[in-house]
């Protein structure tokens, strides 16, 4: 199952994450704490998706596609 995301929404989320990362740097937040927060947020999002009826298989498929897109994007930086 291949999913694409709304590019406008994706960019808006990415800007918010960039701003949060900047805040963390400016406030001398421990980078390990920031990373743990990101992992917790992803786990919370997974729970909410499962509670709303999205299957684990669909989430795993989406994550796999997204990770491939991320790897491609990172190679082009």
C-alpha cells in the first residue's frame, strides 16, 4: 500500500519541527532528551493510529515507504 502525503502539510510540519529543533539548541536542551521526545511522539502517534483503526501492517508499509523517501532525500543534500 503506497501512500503519498499532502506536500503543503508535510512542509508545514517540517517547518514546525525545524523551529522546535532551533528552540532546543537555543535553550541548550540535551540532544538525547530531544531525540527521546521524538521517539515518544512517534510511539504516541502509532498508538493513536492503531486506536483509530489503522492496521499495524498499513503503518509498517507507510513507514517503509517514508524511510526510502527519507534516504533518497538525505543522499541529495
